[in-house]
C-alpha cells in the first residue's frame, strides 16, 4: 500500500485549526462553573475519572508501543465488554425518551409489515418521512434475529462501534501511523460519549462508522489505491446510506474529497465523485420513489428539515429539541415542515443580531462541552439520582475537554506522518458543522463524528515517531516544551 508522505497544507489552516480547538477548550473551562452548579462534582466522580484516565491512557500507550498479542487482545475485549455492561446497568428498569424510544417502535412496525411511520403526538399527525430510514431498517433487521431488549441493543451497538474501531485502525495504517490507529481505536471504544450511548437505540454510532468509511475511501483515493467501479461503489453506497441516516452530515462525502484535492487532482476528484454520486442515487432511489408515492412530491432526505431549522432559530431556541407551537398541530406533514421553515426564516430576517449570537452560542456549547450522553441518561424514566449524576459528570465533561486540549497541542507537532491529512479531514468536519449543521437543531450529538478524528490526531502526535519508525527527537522536544509551558500556565511558576 502507498503510504502518505509528510506534506504541509497552508500554515494558516493548521494555525486556524489549533486556534479553534484551543478556543473550544477555553470555552469548556469557562463553562465549567455553571455546569458544576447543575450537575455537581463528587469525590467519587473525580476518582472515577482519574481511574478511567489512568487505565485508558496506559492501555493506549501500551498499544502504541507494540502490536498486542492474542492474549492481550482477549483481555482488552473482556475489559471493554465489562465496562459497557457497567453502563448498561444504568438503564435497567428505566424507559428511554426521544429518538432512543421512537426508533424501536418504528422498527417493530416494520417487522409487523405496517411500514415506516410514527404517530408524532406533538404534531398530531402520522409522519412518514420525518425519520431517516436506514437506521430503523437496520434496527428491524437486528431485532428480527435478536429482539429489542436492552441486552440486544447493547450487543448491536457493540458490533457497530467495533466496526468503527476497525475503520480507525485502517485509517491509521493508511496514514502510516498504525500504532496511533490502534490506540485511537481502543480509546474510541471506551470513550465516555460512546459508553453513555451503548445501551440505547441511537443512530450516531452508525453515522460515525459510515463517515469513517468515507474518510478511508478518500484517503485511499488520494494514494491511488482505489479506482474504477469498485472505488465508486465504495464511495457511493456509504454516501447514500449516510444521507438516509443523518442527512445533515452527508456533505462530508464531498468535503473530504475537496480537502484532499491537492493530493487527488481536480480531474480525478470530479471523475471519482461523479461516479460515486451515481451509486449514491441508486441507493437512495427507493426512498425517493416511496416518498413520491405517499406525498406526491419529491422528498429527497426527510421532512424534518424545516422543523429542525425552526428548533434552531426562534425566540426561545437553545439548539436543543423543543416543542413546536400548538397552533401548527394537525397540519399535514409537508405543510407542517413548510410552516416551521417559514417561521424560522421570518425570525432570522427580523432578528439578524440575535441570529448571529444564537448561532455562535450553539456552536460553542455543542462542540466545546461534553455532557449530552449523561443528559440522555438523566432524562430517562425514572431519572438518575443526583448522586449518580454527580459521579458521572467529571467523566463526561473531563474526557471531552482533554480531547480538545490534546488536539490543539497535537497541531504543534507538524512532522508526524499523516498528521496533515488528519488535519485536513478535521477541517472538513468543522466546515461541515459551519455550513450544514449549526443553523439547525444543533447539539453535542451532531458533532460527535469529530471524536474519532480528534482521537487519531492526538494519538498520532503522541506516537512521536518519524516516517521510518524511529523516535522523532524534534517532536519529543516540542512535546516536552508544550507540557512545560502548560505547567507554567497552570502553576504560575
């Protein structure tokens, strides 16, 4: 396989990315007092976070030093399963709310031959194109074999997350950083947001796996190791499935390629992209035909776009889900979406300053803070006890905050093999959020796909070896200087 040589995109891009991550980490630190007032800290929670950090960090370091033996892999697998079972215990006897409850209902209806729909009580209507189809279809296929118990859901999520971890390993190998790929894959499987979602029916894990697959396809295309109809198929199928899983993230299929155009070439990029788009259309065509038969209109993705725009832009918006006005209740599905869209556009035009302020606030809070996984468990019925929430909050917040800080530090180490490609992919992720995400309903789950890329970035920098596998003294010197600077900033010495 052709490996990625060390090459540098414009320095301003790297500095901009570093500034972005540092700003987000700073925002998280500034937000901590307010979050602590709500969730509270506990000595047990801090000890749990320190224990998790020590074990996860030591294991990732071990994986970066050598390929694990079969015995070590078996021990790691047992540890990961045991950790997930601990989080599974948090939801036993509790009922999910929101999408985690809705998707199993849709999947059961599919198995019963009733079709893909949901009776949306707050809208007062049965909706047919509100929820993207791929995840409920996948869940129905799994449920037909294994059922829909909590044990079944945690097993399904484990399979999906292991698939994502395998793709992280493949990306690391393609970027000539196999040790970093192993470490990042392990960290992903024990990462707080992944663990919090492990016992729930949620589509974020599937979307992340598809996004990682697209990133790998474009990396291999930049190395000229994929071509012809097989390469186009490898690009088009996950693109179509992503569009039918998390529609707002589908543009990443193009953004990854655009960021790597310097390695691919414009002509080859256009050829490969158009061929992949043809396969994506084939994948999505049954969904289009089905929606036309129901609505008599072209609904390419979902009917939720207008509602999501209103949720993200109204006088009371925070970026998180909120109930719509009762006056809209009973409108047909497409008319309901248009009414919501028109209301949102009218508010944006009438309040441009509030719109800008809200958009910036949504972005900072969704990307700079890590507490949604805990929140999703806390709103289950019955809810988590305050003591349990306080115990889990340091892990939820602290891991994400450290990841942002580590990402900013990693971009100082500019000679690690493949780190620039990873930087370009990360920039594509931020462009995706800025162009296609933050204007709508926008919370932490919508930026969760950045997690594996940030973990890879940090592990690549921490590897500290050059393209020949020898210790890179220049990088080690930069890393020691960075640590020394951080220590001085914290202690004031």
